[in-house]
């Protein structure tokens, strides 16, 4: 899947890359490894995630990846990038228009070679591309793809299985994150989330709830 994102964003070795909402760094680390001439910057909102990614960089001897911890809704910076990618972040945001305007300012202002690719969840029968037509003041949709939801269903099912198999290890994490009084409640919330995603995206063999990839061009 990581290579699919690179192909659909037309990533080339030597590009400067921004990974918005990089999480635990799967995509950033993949690009930094496979495209060694790329300079990669990832933005996440967790010091724990930053520490994890930087440890991976040390183990892999990567020197072309930088991680910034920030709240993307208020974060500003000077910089421009050949490719900007974002996986599973937009659905957590409230104002697509403001976010796309901000991201467009970070896209290099050259020719027809400026792209941002990202994906977000949608129902398979929903004309999801039309939703993005409301947020095209600064970018325009170039292409989009629908991916079967069965892959995400399997992923969520695996998360649930691992969670249930590691209850003793997860308990202190929940307690330190949410407090001892709320640890059980949040454990149930996470199990419910994994169950829901597995059922919804697996329904009708993954052809009802799907994943959408969008490719944008800077106006």
C-alpha cells in the first residue's frame, strides 16, 4: 500500500516530501528508506510518536527524515515541498477548506508538478469526490480512486485481536493515558471502535464502506 501512495502521488527520488499527520511514521520511514535522495518531513501531534520514529531512524541509519510535533490546526511554518501526503488524518479535522488552504501554501509553486495526495473514509455509493468540490478554492481534484474496504476491515480485526491478546500490557498504558478511573471505559471504547470498523468496512465484501484516495493540484 505504501508504494501505491508513492505511485499515485507521482513521487520521484530527490523530491522534498511532507507527510501531514505521519502518526507512527510508516509512510515517512518507507519513503526515507526507498527514496534515499528524498528529504522527508513528518508532522505528528505526539512526542511518543516522534521518539519512536527517531529511534527507527537511528536503527536504520536514516538521515533524511525530520519529525515535527505540532497541532496541525494551528501550526504554521515557512517551507515548500514537491509532494505532500496525508493518510487517515483529514477525517479527524473539522474544516477542510482552512486545512487545504494551509497545505496549498506549502506546495511548490511550479508548473504542473505540484501535488498533494491523501485519503479519507467514505461510503462506497456516496459521490465522495463531489464533497471535495466544496473545498477547491486553493486546490483542485485531479483524480480519485476507490479502494475496497475489506483491507481496512482486516487491519482493524487484527488490531482487535492483538489488543485482546495483550490485555496485561495494555492496561498500564490505558491507565497512564486516561487515568485509572477511566481506563476500563476507554478500553471498551477502543474495542468498540475496532469492532465497528471491521464490521462496517467488511460489509458486502468491502464494496459498501470503502477508502477513497484523492489527488490534488495546486491552483
